[in-house]
């Protein structure tokens, strides 16, 4: 979008991108990518009773079962959390000293 005589607004033109879909445990992939609106500056994943929903979200609603992250496509299906990293590092150190 162009504003004020040709100046572009990066907030309006280049928003956060998140995966957006709803699927059950049988269908385990989500490849629908959306550009989030101005207020939606977090990506979210929520899993309830075997149904997973991925979407754009506002931080205030990131509570309970909803897991939110900040960054383009951060709500992918690939686990990238710190707990996974901690598990991998601790496993490597354990293997070295056994």
C-alpha cells in the first residue's frame, strides 16, 4: 500500500506470516500461509481434543492451551522449542561421558 504521496508503510505491506489451518490428528500437516493483519503480531497453535488450530493471534489471547510465538511461520509443525534443544544437548553430553 502507498500512503502520503508515494511513501510505503512496511507495517501494512509486510506483515507477520503464520500458518493457518484446523486439522485432526489424522491429518498432520498445515501448509496454508497467511499474512496477519495489523493487530495480529503473534502466531498461535492450539490443540484441544485431538484438533489442532494454527492462526494469527494477538498476545492478550495467548493463554491456556494456546501456544504463541513471534516470528514468520514460527507456528510450523516442526518442534523448535527450547525444551527440544535442551533434550538434544543433554543427550549429547550424556553420550560423551558414558
